[in-house]
């Protein structure tokens, strides 16, 4: 545990390039707020991160960094993006922005693993990964409680609106939190086990983030969070593992009709979650006459358009970032307006980058999961950080079955949390033994 009096020295000794990584992570919730020179903070973070890389090379003549087993998968992702952009039927221009966004997330995940030299550097990163989503959640809760937001965001007949934060859309906002809460939960458990004074602040942060996730009213996010919780309980083991079956049975009962006994507005929202899988294939004009299934039918139409795009260019796709551009060619049943994505990350990726891009994406997930899984067999803090990484991957991966979360630089936070599993393993002995 770092003493309060030692924090100034710790921050002063933090590597220069680490500040570039921190800015990139914090820039995600900052989005377009307080823009500088007309650029979003995520765009500026790209420049800052590259600048710190150059300065690190100039000042230190490049230090020897530890080997990262995920590097081949990261390179493969970039190669797939470049190939899909270069041979895109819809043109290569949209691919440039996508390469920059994906490239920044891949770079952040790599740097989080290789840059930390001391366990204090890891502590600084962890603090940022907790405080950034906490601030976003507080901002969103104020919005929701005060009823701030478009009329479409209003929750049933209540005075509240769906939480959307600075990100602007409830589903994307919830996706950001799904990449954050597992780490906060596992850190809370560690603090409780050690009877640390941080247990109550961390518990408070967990409650705030959980409340914001709940008020996002994102059904896909709720299902994703449930998947993440199940993975965490399973990895913790012991009698906690027995609770997995109970939670699964409860979820099935609720979705099968038990939602009618859940108080409104949460009950009806849970009940409508199954419509995603049973949406009728009807014209848009007919769907407008059936408001209870309108959203589900629209999602299905966007999904099927994405599948059709992939079928038209199965190997390399239509081109990164080209979904909306080519959507009119694949629109069906009168659904002529694109929502910007296929409401499924895997369909979106295979549509825009082809089978090559999807394989590269799944390969990266696999190697990161394998590294985190190995670290769960360690002891102390390292084990809990790895469990958090696994829970994060499960939560985000399940949520991506219902939403495309590769927007607004959201993967930056997830990439950093997942990379912590490898960092924790490297610093496991010192994290347990050293004091500042």
C-alpha cells in the first residue's frame, strides 16, 4: 500500500511514456468535453502518446522491454485492418480512421504490459483505471436523476432518464462500464481481505458504477455484466462456484417469464430482452404499428444487413468503417436508415474486415485470455487482478453480441485492464512484499 505522503514522489518517478498512456485512458470518458483546438481528447491522446514514444527513444535511446506474447496477435490485427482497407470495395478512406482507433487501443494494451518498471507504476495505472470510470459514472448518475437527456432516453413513466454520461449513448456508455467494474470489484475484495482502509472507498466506487450500469437500461450490458460475474465467481472457486448454477437458473426463470414479478420499470425491460432473439421479419411500416417489438425488429434488420455485407466480400470485407456508407445497398424490408453498426461486434467486424479480420480479433482475445488464465493460478493481488481481467473479457465479449463497442475509443480502457493481468504476474512478489 502506498502511503499518502509518498504519492508525490511516486508520480514524479512515473515514466514519461506512462503519462501518455494515462492521458489516453482518461481521454475516453472526456470525449468531446473541453475540446482543444477542435480536436477530441482521444485524438489528442494519439498525438501525445506518439510524442512520448519519440521522447523516450531520444532521451533513453530505447530501453529493453519485456517480450509480450500478445504482440503477434496485435500485429495481425493491424495487418488485417490494412488489408481490409486497401482492398475495400467501398474505398480506403474510412479505413484510415479505423486503423488509428484500433491502433491506439492495441498500442495502449501493449504499453501497459511492457512499460511499468516498479509496482508503484502499476499502482498509478490501477488508480487511473478506477477513477476514470468512477467519474464517468457519477456524471451519468447526475444526468439520470435530474432527467437530463433526449425524450427517447426517458425511463418508462419515471422522471429519470437512461444514464449515458459523456459518451452520449446508453449502450456504449454501459459498454465502457462493463470494461471497468470487474477490476473495481476484485480490488474491493482484496482490500476487504487485508482489512485495508481502502475497502469503503472502493465499495462506494463499485456501488456508484453498478448503479450507473443499471440505469443505463442497456439489456445487452446487463447480460454482459451477468456473464462477467459468472466467470469471476467460477474463478474464485470454493463455495462461490456453487452460486454460478443458482444465478444461471434464476436468469433463465426471469427471462422465461419471471420478469413479470420484478418491479417496473426493470421487469418489463428484462422481459423485452428475449425479443432480440425472436424479432419477426416484417416491414418497417408494420413494425411502427407494433411499438413493443419495433426496436428488436430494427436491430434484426441491421444485423441481417451486416451478414449480407460479409457475404458480398467474405475474405476482406467491405472495408473498415464502411458499414453506414454501403448500408443502402443492403437495406431490406424498408429499413433504409443505418444506425451505424450491426448491433453485433462480431458481425460488424466480419462485414467490414472479412473472415481475416474476425480471426485476427478472436486470436487476440484468445491469447489475452490464456495469459490472464495462467495468472489466476498465482497468489495475492496478482490472482485477483487476473480474475478481474477474465471477468472484463467475458463481460465485454458477451455485451458485444448485442452491441458494437469498438467506437469512441472504448476499447482503450478494456485493453489496459486486460493487460494488467500480465503486469500483475511480473510484479507479484514485490506487490505483496514492498512498502513505499
